C-alpha cells in the first residue's frame, strides 16, 4: 500500500508589540502569559519589546516622501517583514496621560504608516502588511476603569486608536482588553484574575486562527468594503 502523504497545516503566527520600559511591569506579564498560550497551542509568536530592542520612534523627514521610489529604513523594513509574515497583530501597553506611550505611537507612524498617505487612510485602501488581519490590544492603567470612563478616556482611545487603525488600514477587526487598577501593590488575587483574562483572550485568538474564523471575517469585511466602494 502506498504511503499516505503527510498533510501539512499552516503555522499561525502572532506578532506582539510591547511598549513598556520596565521589564518588571504588568504589561510584560501580560505578554509572557499571552505567549505561553500561543506556544501551548502550537502556534508561533514573535514579541517585539520596543524599549528593549531600542526602536527609534521618531519619524524622520526623509521617511515622509511617499511614492514609487520610496524605500523603508532598515529598521522599519525589519518590522514590516515581521508584520507581513504574521496572521495577527497584538499591542500591549500602558495608558499614560490618556494615550499609548510615544514609543508605540512612533511604531504606528514609522511602521504601520510606512508609505501610506493620509489619502490612503481616508480611503481605507489597505496597508498591505496588515490588511485583512485582526488587531488585538491589551492596555493597562493605574486609574480605575469607572474613573477613566467618567473622563471619556475609554471611548476616546477606542475611537482615535483602535477603530482608526482598523478602518484606516483596512484591518479585519479591532478588539481591546482593558486592565485597570494596575499599581505596584496590586492584590495578587486580582493580578491572577486579570492574567486569566489574558489567557482566555489568547486562547480565543489561537482558536479563531486555527478554525479559519479570522480569515472568513476578513473576507466578509473585504466584501463589505467593496460594496460600499460601488455606491
């Protein structure tokens, strides 16, 4: 009897971008917890700790010209290649003064915004390295969630960061998990509870990739965009 060829399955890849300068931060625990679930699910993950790798967040004047002759700086090309090979983009960061750290904003400007004009953003033409891919964010704050909601910070951040990137770059979805009351003396039981939330969220991401649900969502979203473009 002839040997049955082994049917290979694609290895799903997560790219996690971490933006907290303290190696002892709860954000690092979130990244480690998420990565553990991905590895247990036999998927792959790359963690880009922006502070640890010394990423330069400052957009240069020479990087702004956009067109056929544009070419990325070597560090940006490295990040773009990681994005191209990933199936899912994950952000982990603290909320500082109502916004993500400047380091993460710089990553968005230099990497996600590479060779992508404001007209591209307005038209949601799609940024090739992330087009049709999901964005999952985990943000932490020292302030409690009710206080942040009173300041309208939660809604504002969702509108100017998550939804803006999702729609403007033509990604398939944006999902955000907020963890509040993250302080140096935080209760151990509370910390464990929040890391359990991270595990459940990570497992859902792995399951969505493995089942093809993210891909089907992306196809449906692309079809909706195409129909809107016809009207």
